[in-house]
């Protein structure tokens, strides 16, 4: 059984000198490829160098995460297009989107943050449409606004994945109607996440992608620990049970889905 971690953050492991053993444990667990996802200029170059060193094992993305959008966001976003030049280009733009969970408590500051996030999101969607590349969406407590801004953009919904899906079957159906998809994390294993499991079953395996979003959101039975790519196997096994398919079949399908979505050979 071979799997791809379609969304992880590897910089923290590298900074602590833990990257090699983390990747070794993942490979031993059957995770053979990793897409490490950019969130700000602080990690974009690191991930390009990681991809350059391990071209067939580690792919990467670049994008300005909504929690890193500030008054100087234009400067950051203006750098993105330079990464999409061969030979070591990213495989997607992201993660980008809206995050209303981490807004400032002060209402005026919160409103200003929302306006900045929306402007940065629009600009990055415009760039993605020009590049015709896959887009990884971060959407936390901002579902309707995310949908609206994507609908208003020129990006094809077939290029869209809502990562770390935390909504329910109605939302996944709305995304599917437009041609998009969702990827699922260890949250599916949490007792409180019935709506996420319902969404998982609603999506099925035809468009399914799996991710750890590590070092966050460790699945059961590792909850409370630092998450890492090796735990994707636990997520795959749990999702296979919920979808009533053999785990080998799920691994094969999600691997093919991920390769196709990100245009990877």
C-alpha cells in the first residue's frame, strides 16, 4: 500500500533537524510522496530547496495563508509568480483563502483583517487563473464568503480543493456541484466530527485526497502528539472503514486522485 500526503508542513521538522527520521518513518508506513504546503515568504524558498533535493519524493506549493495577510500583503503576493518558473516550480498555489476563526477580538480590527484577507485572496485567485494551476483553499468559519469569491473569480472549480475539510455533507455537495473537491485529515477520526464523516461518505473516493496537515491535527490513536506524515496510514485505514472499501483500494484511488489533481507524474 502506497499513499501520498497531499498537505503537510515540513519546515518545522527541518528546522529541528528531524526531517530525515520523519520521512523515514513515513516511508516505512507506506507514505511515499509528500506535498509540503507554503503559507508565507518564510517557507517558500525552504520548500523549493526541499523539492530540488528530493524531486521525486517532495513536491511543494506557495501561497499566502490568510493568517499571514497583513498590510504588506501586496509585496508578498507579488513574489509568487517568480516561483512558477522551471525547473523547480511548485505544483499548486496555496494555501490561500479566508480565516475568520483567528480574527482580532476588536471589531474594527477584525473588519480590517477581513478586508485584507479578501483582497489577498482575490489577487491570488486571479494569479491562479492566469497560471491555470491547482489551488489549495484554507477556509475556516468563512464558507459562504470563500465560495462567493471563488465563484466570482476566473478559476476553474476543477482546480479547487478545500483542504482539511471541517464542514458537512451539504457543503461538500455544493462544492461538488461546481466541480471542486475536498481533502480530509485526522479530524475524521475524532468522535465529535460526525459531520466531517458524513461529508467524507458524501464525497466518496472518486475525488478523495488524504492529508495529515502535520504537525497539526494528529489522528486517533495519536491525538495529543505532534502529527507527522507516517500517521496518514491511520487516517487512510479509518476512512476506508467509513467508506466500506478495502484500504488498498482507497490507497490506490487517493494516490491516483492526488497525482491527477496536482499534475504529477
